[in-house]
């Protein structure tokens, strides 16, 4: 299982083409990378996508989980509806979204014009393409976050909540001082998982925009794919892979340390 | 930090209580929350409804400029027309073979490896285990290039094994099995060993039957991943005759260009197997996700 990872580190130091020989070029691939404007744009797009998807899916997921944690009719059915997108292939989701976000015949623009709002050029404009992808991602990932939060909420002993109620804590206080701190390990894990998922995103973007219009939705993994399988530059593709891997590691370690500090402080 | 794969008894009693209350509608704050949740569920379900509504609509209705949420007639012929445009039969056959063989192989390897990590002590076990868990962090695209090189050097491009073998051992699955087995009493294995059972015999007749709940979760998840897998087949399956269903869908995107009824019909067909699996095994699904989040 590690061979590909080590191989990827090694290849990033070589000048490989898909079928050709390899020569050792040291850090030249990385220097090329850092002077390539598209790489930086992919980098920024990845940040945009992560910032747009992680807090929203987690926040909405928590809200719905809290709602579904109550005794409500049809709770199991509702939970299933929220969860269903998780098990659908991203290619299928991409196709459905392409049709829904279609500029002239898509249902979304039809609804907008019906209520007398201007139609939005969802996927054909550089400004709206990324928000469209973010909306679709929220749809896909909401159920996952909801289920994980729901499991954590059900593990909280009801005595704690009851005791606070007896002491006269308002529902906001009960959430803020009992539920939220108890959810901290879950939230921590979800942040990491969601960031990993967001950095992984590929299928959806390939089907919906293929990185366009222009390079407005090209994210880092898209850039890897382009370099490796369209330009045949295996070496420089591996270099992006290494950058991505180091980023993820750095993020996890920093975040882990920060969250440990904050729990120690409390 | 423990993954538990056990029937959630607390929830079951909850449900029974819920069933009693089902007859009366919630009141006050609960009613507002309930209505909000129902609306949210409506929004969540709408894209799937729209896919269905488009798939069965007479094709001419799409581009009239008129806009209707409910199709005026049901045109089931959309399905057979779209089916004929590409060798979908081959795609489904490839997908089913890959999903079935891949799932059996992966589940078996994960069980063996998880059992070894849980019950055998060997040099460097913990280091190897932690290293293996850390591979969960690596996006597949990072190792895509080296994986492809290995696959092509083994001559497995366009072969189902080029998709199945690289995914043979899954860190998530090994982790799940290991956590499940770690609490199993050692005496079970030791008494069998005294009776002269071989190591594999112990695994096969003692450990496996105890693993049923975790096998269910593993099977469902692995099947879903294999069925929906896209990136690896995209680079290794280059001939149309070796395409899987997701690859076919991606290819169809260009082919059906404005034929949205056909595209939606094929999309609908492709997700039906997963929907059936989901409806039947919903409980294990949710439990698996929840427990993976608890680790």
C-alpha cells in the first residue's frame, strides 16, 4: 500500500513522460510548478471550495441532526431522505446537476424566472460555476454529517440535559455549555474528514465543468489529472500530489495541536 | 475511540416510543422544527424527483419553453431508446463483475488483515498499523499516477483486475475489522489451537462466524465503492468494451448532448441498484457511517 506513495515522492523528482524514460531532475518539477499561474489558480480554487463546503455542510448537518434528535413523526423516513445522496455515484449526481443547472432549460432557472428573478448563468460563467459546485456538494454531503452528529447526540446521557433543565438553563445555554463541548471530538473529526473529502473532489467537477469555464473550477486534483493523463507529465503531476499530501498533513497536525490546546485551556 | 458494530438497542426502544406518538402531530416549537425538516427533506428529494420526471417525459416537452413540474404523459420508451445508443449491457456486465469479485476479494483480505492486526503480535505491528491508517489521508489522485504505472507494467490496462487488485486491501475495512476483533477473548482461539486446529481453520470456523455484523457493514460499503468507483476505471479502462457504468455515463454526457430525457433515464437506471441496496440495508449503512465517524 505504501509503494505508490513512496513512488510518488520519488517520481516527483524526475522528468517522466507517460511512456518515456525518466531522468533525475531534482527539484526542477517543483520550481516549474511554483512558477505556473494555473497551479496557483488551482490552489486558490481548492481553498475557495474547501471554505465553501466544510462549514456549510457541518453547520447544516448539525442543525438537522439536532432537529431529528427529537421525537418527531416519520423521523426514520426523514433521516433516510437526507441520507440518500451519500450512496449515489458522483457521476450520476454530476449529470443530474448539469440538467438542473442548465442555463436555458434547467429547472432552477425556470423557477427563478417564474418568480420574476433574473436567470443565473450557473455553469457557463466563471463567477457562478464554483458556487454551483458548492451547492451540489452540500446536497451530497449533508446526510453524512447529519448521521455522524446524530450518533454523537444520541450518545450524550439525557441525565446531563435534564439536570441542566432543573437548574433553569435555557435551551441555548444547554446547547452551548453541555451539548457543544461534548460534541467537540466529533466536530474535530468531521472537520478533518470534510477537508479530506473536499480536497479529494474530482468526479463531480470532471463531469460538471471539467475545470472550466477557463480554469475557474480547476482544483489541485484536477490539475494532477490534467498534467498526468492529458499532458503526460507524470513527474510534475506527482509533484502536485506531494504538495497536496504535505498540505493535508500540515493542516491535520496544526489543527490537531490547536484543538488540543483549546481543550487544555478549558 | 472504539468502533462498535452492535445493534443500537437504545434506538430501538426510542422507535417503539415514537410509534406510539405517531398518531398525534407535534405541537408548538416541535411543529415548527418538524415543518422545517419536512421542507428540507423536500429540497433534498427534489433533484431525484426531477431526474425521474425528466426521464419519463416525452422528449419534445423539454424545450418548448413551457415549464411544468409534472410530466403530461409517461414516455417509458425513453428508456429503450437511450439504452440502444451505447452498449449499456456490456457496461452493466463489467460493473457487476467488478463489484461482485472486488467486494468478495476486498472483504476477505480485510478480514484476514484485520484479524492479524488484532490477534497476532509480530515485530513492528503497531507501526505498520499506524502507517496503514495514515494512508486514509492520501487522496487517490495523489497515488493515481504510480498506481497506473504499476497496473500498466503488469499488463492489466483494460482488464477488470486492473481495477480490482489496487483496491484489494482497504485501510478503512482493516481498521473496522481490527477494532471489532480486538475485544474478542483469546481463549476461543487458544482452546482451538490446543485441539490441534490449523491457524486458517481457526480463522475460518471460529473467527469468521463471530464477524457477521462487521462483514455486513464491510460488504455494503465495499459494494457501494466498487459500483460508484470512477477515477481508477477512468485511467485504467480505456477501451469502450471495458467501460463500467459510471464511465459509460460520463461518456454519454457528450453523446446525448441535448437528449436530456435519455441521459436522465440512464442515470436513473444506474442508481437503482444502489437505491435498492440502500433501502434494504439502511440500518447497517447509517451505523457504518456513524461508527466510522466515532473513531
